[in-house]
C-alpha cells in the first residue's frame, strides 16, 4: 500500500493551503485555505479532485485545520456549508475560538467593502464552526477505530499546531506554518521524536537564514520612539490577530520601561476583543508569558486604549494599530491618507505584502506619490519602516526539524518554487531523505509501512528479552561488555488462524509432534603406540588414552577449546569417548590403517549443527599418530 | 496482576489510595492527606490572633504551660473545646503506605488535585524514584492547595514556636491514652495503628545547606526558615511531577501507555488508563457524568480495556438508594438527543443509544438546585444584616456559588461585598479562567464567544469581588464592611482566615456558615433526598468540626454535593465499557455482578488486603517488519495446513508494542537455533530416497528388549549404518559426504526446523 498525497493548494506557492493525504484507506484533508491574490475560482482549492460526484462525506475521513490564518482556514465554511461536507473537523481550541473572527472579518471586507458576491454568510461561519471538534495539544484523538491524530505546538500564531496522523503502522506529520524560535508571546515549535513515513512541511523561507530577532526588535522600537519624540504619529497597519499582539506586548513593555505616556490606540473593537481571547488562551503562549498570568496577564495592556475616528487629526504624537494589514483598504487606508503627507509620521509595514496592495507598493522603492484610485493621489512624505521579523521558521529551522524527525519522505509545500527546489536538494543530499515539491493538483505517492501481526508466546518474549552478555575480546586485552541479544523463535501459520510466534521449545506442543533426535556417530581409529610397556589394565583404562588424545587435539585445534569431562571429551555437541568394544556398530573395519594393535578406538557422536566441526576433528584424529614417550 | 487498596479514602477531599501491580511494575494511585482528621486539633486559641478586633497579649508559652499541668480525664464526658489537641497540627497520610517499601514504587498516578497533597512526603523519602504523572490542571491546582496549607500552617508555628523534636508531644502514648474516645479513634484508628500516618507538614527534612537551624536564634526566624524549607519540599515534589494534557499519551518504560481522561469530578480530575503489552487497565475513580464547571466524565475513551478498577467510593449503599434506583429507572421516559459524533458507527448503535440515555440523565440539575438554595440562604442572611462565611472546599462549588450569589445580589440590587480570602485566592481564580481545555462544553462556548469562562472575572473588574491573601492586610481593613460574604480557607475549620471569621461571627444569629460535609460521613440521605438538605441537620463530623466555636448562635447550612457516580449509572456504564474483569469494593457487593447474563467477571477487594487477579491469558501481539517477513524460509509440515518458519531478529518494545526488526545483521547471523526434528521415519520412503541418490540400502529389524530398532545397512559407495527407533536416528559412517546425503534423506522423511 502507499501514502498518496494530493496537493490542492500551496503547491509551489503561498496561499490556499490544502493537502489531501490517503493512508491505508483513510483520507485526511489538511487545511482548507483560500488564496488572497485571486478573485475567481482559483481562490479556492479544486475540491472536485477529491470526489467527482461531490460526495465529500464518504471521500474524506476528517479535516484538520492547523491555524486560523485565512490561507489555511478561509475555504472551510465554503467547503462545509456550500459544498456540503459534514464529517469531522479538528482544530485546536484557540483556532476554533479565533478562526470565526478571521472569517467574519474577511467576509465583511469582501462583501461590505468590495461589494463582491458573498461566498458564505455569517450564519455559514457559525454553522461551520459548530461542526468543529476542538483539541488540546498532545491530546490523542481517536477519529475512528484506525485513525489517530495528535496536535503539537507550532509557534507561528496562537493555537497553531503541527498534526500527527497515524493509520495502522503508517504515520505522518503535517506541519502547517511553524516557527522554530520563540517570539514575544509564543514559544517555539515542539514535537516528539516520531517514527514517520512522511513529513509535509511548509517552506516559506526555504533559503533564508535569520540572525537574532532582538536586534530587529530594537530597530523597530527605536524608529517608533524617534518618531513620537519628534511629535509624529505612528501607523501600524496589521491584522487583528497575531502580529498585533506581539507588537503590542513589545510596545507596552517598552512604554513601561521608558515611562512613556504617549497613547497607543487600537483602531477597531476587533483587536480589543481579540485580546480578551488571548487572555483566556494564555496557556498557549510562551512560558514567560504564562508564568505571570496570575499577577499580570500579559494581554492586559496598560497603555492601550480604543481609538476614535475624531482622533485622526488630533494634535500630538500617538501610535495606532489599524486593520487591515498591508493597507489593502478599510480603516488603515483611511488613516494612511491623512498621515502619509507629513514627514514626521511613520508607517511600519510587515515583512510580506501581497502584490497589488499599497503596502506592497510602499515596499518596492520609495514612491513619493501613490494613486489610491482614479481620483485620489496621496503625497507620501512620511517615513517607512519595514518590520523584518516573521513568525515563520527559516531554512535552518526546517532542516533542523527534518533532521530531528528523520522521516522516510519529505514533501515541501507553502513556498516559492525556486527556493523550494534548493531546499529539496539540500534535504536529499545532506540528510539523504527522499524529498518532493509537487505543484498544485499533483499527486505524490510513497510506500507506507506495514507490520505483519502475530501473537507472541510469553516464552518467546521472555527469552528474547533476556540479556545475552558477551565479552568480546578486543586487541589490547580490554574487553567490553556487549549485549548481543537476538530474538529467536518459530513462526507458525495455520490455515485461517492468526500467525503465532513461539519459542522453539514450545513448537512440538503447538504442532503436536514427538521429538526425533538425529545423531551422527563414528568410531574413529587413532594410531597410538607406546615406547614403554604399559600394563593392559592401564591401557584399557578409559582415561589414559583419552587424556593423550586431548593433549594432542588441544594443540591442533587452537580456536576451540575441548572440555575434559572425565569419561569423555566434549566440543559443542561432539562427544568423544574411549571405545573398548571390538564389535562397535559405529566402527568401519576398512578404516583400520597400519598397525592394528597400535590402534585405539574412540567413539564420536555429534549433532547435525556441528557437522563441519566434527569432521574436522575426526580428520585430525585419523591423521594423528600418538607416540608416547 | 495484584491490587492492594491502601485506603478507601473519605469522600471528595480524600480520594482512595491503591497500589496496583501490572506487568511487574508497581503503580501507586493517588497520595492524599486525610484533612478531615485535622479536627482533633484545636485551632489557635482565642484572643491571640483576633485580627479584626485588635490583638490581645496572650502569651502562647504560658498558655501551654498551664495546659501541661492539667489532667485530661474526660473520656466519658461529652466533648468540649478543651479536649482538642493543642499543638501545631500534624497531617494524616495514608497509614498503610508506610508499610510499603516506597523505593519499589515505579509510577504514581494522580487523579485529582486532592490526590497529590501527600506527595511531598513521598518524594522526599530516601530511595523514592517513581515517576509521577498528573494532568496539567490537577498539578497546578494541587500545588496551589499545598501552598495554601503551608501558608496557613505558619500561624501555628508562630504561635507554638519551634518544636523541640520531630516527635510531637501529643503523640506520646500517655497523651493519646487520655484523649476522648472520639478523638482517639481519629488519631490512632480502631486498632491503634494509624498513629504512624501522622506527619508534621512537609517539614524540614530536606536540608538546605545555606540554612542551619542552629544559626537561627529567634523563634520567628526559625519559623520563616521552616516555611521556606517546607516550600522547598513542595517545590522539589512539583519538579518531579510530569504533567500531561487531556488525553495525552505517555509511555512509561517503553511498554506501558498511560493516558488521563476527565472524570468530571473537578477541573483536571481524571481517570487513568494503563495499556501494556499484556494487560490494559482503567483506574475508574469518582466520576461525574455531567457537570457545570469541569469537563464531563469522558467514559467513551475507557472502552476496550480488559480490566476496570472501580474505586468510586462515593456511593455508599443503603436501603434508600435501592428504592431510588427503581424510581430513577422509571423516570427515563425523556430521552435526550445526542450528537452523532459521540458514537462510533459500528453497527451497535441502538445498544449505544440506550446506554447513552441512561448515562445522560441530568446529574447537574440537582446540583444546580442545591447551589441556588445555598445562595438564597446566603442572601437571606445578608438581608437580615448578618454575614455569610463559606469555607473554601471544592473549587467548582466556589466558582459556581460566586456566580449564583452575584446574580442574586444583582437582581435584588443589593450592594454586599464578596471577599475571597486565601493565600492563593488570586492564582486560583486566575487559573480557572485560563484552562478552557478542562472545562465543560457550556464554559468552552464562552471562550468561543469571547466571554470570560467564569463569572468572577467580571465581578473583580466591577469591584464587587475582592481577593486578599490574608485577613491582616491593610487594604482589606480599609474596605472591610459587614454584612459581607466571605469565601475563605480552610474547610476543616482549623486552619486559615476562616477560623478567625468564624470566631467573630459564631455568636451572631443572623450570620450564616455554609458547611460542606462529605457523603461518607452522613450516608446518602442528603444527596438522595433534596428535602433533607433543607433541614439544617447536624452530622457527627460537623459536631466535632464546630466544637471550638460553641456555643454557636450562628446559622449553619450543611450541604453535600455529588462526588461520584450514582449507583443506577454504574451497571449501564460497565455494560457499555464491557471489560473482561471488574474489581469493586466489597461494600458494593450486592450491586455488582447481579446480572448473570453478563460475561464480565466481578471480583471484590477490601481495604488493606492484597488481591491477586487471575491471568487474563492474553498473548502479547508482535509486529514483524515486512523486510524480515519477506526473508522467511517457510517449511510445510506433514500436516499440510501448517507452515512454519524460523524467525530471527531484534525485539524492541516501543509504545507498548513488541516489534521484531531485522536487527544487526552480524549479530543475528551469528545465532542459529538448534536444528530440530520430529515425527517418525518412514523406512520405505527412506530407502527409496536413498536409492534416488544412488545409495543402496537394506533394512534389518533388530529387537532390543521392548524397543524395536531398525538397522539400515549401506555398503556402497561406502559403508554406513543407520539405526532408527521411535525417537532417535543414529547415522554412522566414516564418510563425510555419505553422512550428509543420508542426513538429507532422513530430514526429508521427518518434520524439521
């Protein structure tokens, strides 16, 4: 069987993340995002590839959403309410709490501001979220009898999770977006060392390696401080969740330390409301923020207040967080129009702005004029500061994660093609792991792991778990203790019954047979002559000849040591004893060579396992000529 | 597998304690303290610490001396406050636990915050090295409870001064002998053995190299130092606790998978499951199906385990409950609707739905009624000008009462301040608002709509609720006004600010004390019959608890809350979970295993007896890697239906699964099992197959006593003899090549591996 990965979105691009993975008959959709850059049918993943008939309930076992960003959750209400998917949906508690805020905000922007046709209604969002099962980190969820999923902390935004999924013996991880370094309010991604067949990872910064972010934070604070010290106004266009909280913690903290009194405003109720959520979800933030929740909740901002439209042109310095980010319209654009023409003001831009937004135009070069629409042209004289910290992992982080998990295969998504190509090369050459970077609507098929199931007997498990200590001799005289335990048993397959593994000793009982021993025997002549006369009684004494033989054999056989057991000599299963009977059944008369009277017979018996060894000893014995002096 | 019930506990505040041995490992389930036993101690004597009324200068030393001379020979008299032991209290641990070698415990599983109060005594024991698991929420709440205990105990240490020895005077036999029988029974138990369980609170056994007692001269510094050291005990203990999220899987020793699922009893309270290669066990503690604060009892997750250790001792059985089962069963006409994702769709849905309906009758309705009644009593007293004191016991009750009371105050437009006074008040309430993952569905909905999870957040913001760490804070004295409603530690009425407030108000007939009593002490009466709760009835333990405050004019409302499963739900639950074996406490004998149709075997256990559980006869499953399976050399046996193959590899145990992997080639190749033959040799076919090899042989029968032996003689190409009897074949020849040919022929006519 195979694991089949169908990439419906975020294949060699960033946007509309959606990957459908089939493992041993189970089909999981990871993320159900939308593309912000498209206004047509391309904005959603092509769901028809999942099921031609549109029967998604039978086509999918479950949907897993990694975090609340629109490129990961944006198409979910559409898929459940318009396309009619009714099966289970899983996301973390924060994602379930904050997801609807993001969706509603987006819906409003689309419908109310841009006047587009509604893709889904507010009611749709609510209905959709009712179908969602919230999960805690590391909670092991049994979706059905065979499918098990588990969330791991991913950093990135609050509630972001990497998801582990296991069907039978096959296991995989889908990372969503993650951050391998902690930021102001979130911890770094964390995952157990898992046995994985497949890792699907984001690769936004597939080739970037970042240094410490503290320097860049200082830069940002310096720029803001300089601006307000000169009486300017700072506009921070941002989305309501995530970055807003991170920057706000940063500023609030700085204000406290520097004892600044300049007001910090939040433009809409949205962010204030979002902070309410953050306060309850404090367990999902970084350890540092968590530790102080009782005495002072970090999201209880002391210097932050609500903004009123009338304050736009009020005199004096201030800092304003305004939605949406990237200045793509709405309130942040309104304020931008008013503040941009004054050079004492400052606008900060996030690290990444979608093409077509004003933010994107401000970033590319330093325009002095920007035409918002046909009638409006803004003079841009204000300062522009570009934030250079991002909640995504860098290339080193990706490599670290892949190395840590050491999966059998890696699939890269959520990145730009040339960069992914280079990362793919590194993963294959440096880590020796098969790696793929499929584009949208491509299918990647990799083999899955299976184990043959058998019932094991207690004796088998017991004997296999017993340590088998060996002291291998190492040159130089030091010996090192080694435990060379090997599990040995017999596998029994009976028609229409589950395979059983038993210890060899239990086998006969299981198959109902009686043991039959197969032995080899040979009465071997050895030439023994004595210079001194030895009394007959002495000669016939069993031990006399045997000891002579032992002495001879020991010098010949240097590797193995023969044990002297009194009545016989023993080497593994080979027994050698003095034979006094003339008509020994195991004696072959034609073997008698040379002087008959000088021939002494030794009866040898052995088992098949030591066949080679036994014949070796016998050939030595035949060639021997023991002359006693 | 073995089970020893060390203690059946005492209701919500003192969960039962067991040792279960599974697969050779010792699991300790919970490590509680019996805080109810604190009632044998006297609270700090009157006058010395009446904070709100100003201090009087009663010297503790002289007080003690006068007591020393007094003979206490009042065994047959009714108890009075002077009979209580005047000493820094000790804390009663599970006595039977001390009979075990603690270093043999491998794992400690904590099911409730209360179940970990005795842990520091364990973790500081020499040789103790067990791994301790608790849910993140239980660990946090448990830690806060410990911190509160330590801080309340400081008052005593300051009052009585440092102890001369680690063996308190009251524990001397002469002193115990003269104790009134009611107290003596609590102190030493029925057979006198329980005296061993008493311990000074997480005391100074952990030596801090920087703090030498001898260097500290004045008593106060010594006290402070001890508090620090006690805190060190606790901190040390908490560091050893590994916290788990809800339903997080953890693996102990590679072989045992441990998981915690909510039990509904309290925030973070859980039922543990242990799954090993051979056994799977559910430790079913006191569970509540539907609650209005903590996450509901997650019983679906407990399906598919072999053995259930039923340790919900909250159901104490008497005749009344029998009748109630009947009425409850008849009242089941209203079947609620269940979300379909609750059920696995595996054909047996109808069976499930029947079970569900039985399990989902609303437990919480009764509890809500009680809370509403309590809050109405409280409102009545404040309206009459009295204050209300609610000792902090169950967190869930406090959180909900705050909501009920504030609602009632609001609707009547009463402006009565509410105080929560406890050293951990702030942390406790703040914590309750940041763990939506452990709360019931209704509270989680609040998260989704962006509202605080509990009402206290808005009350604090609206300055209707005030939190203080202690009574003697300046800000508290500034805003203090009566009548007021106070939640304060500790429910035993021996420790904490609660004692001072009770002394202040016990003479006021308008004031109200809301007392929580455990079900065990009073029987089921209060729980089973709502009306009974409305009677201001006195139980045995309540009498003792109130002893130091007598005579009391204050009104007392005693109430008990659901602290486990209801009896009528046990059978349907077990039916649904369908384990192979259920272990149950002997006092529930008549209610278990009643139905002869069930295939579950019920085994009873009793306190302090070790029960051996018969082997469930399960063979562990082995996963064989496909690489290895592909290389197998199959042999078809004479019984044509059976195929066998020799298996060699490296056995690994991971996440409770045995896996056979190819292993290190060199090492594996160096091992080869002994070749084994069985069956009997067919002479004709042997001769035939020898012939095919170009070897001529003839058979001679030789009778050697009783056994018949055959000699197969070979003369060409070389001489050889094969002696064959029923169990043995001997091939004798001096020709190596011939020997191996004969061996091959023999092997072919036998079964071999």
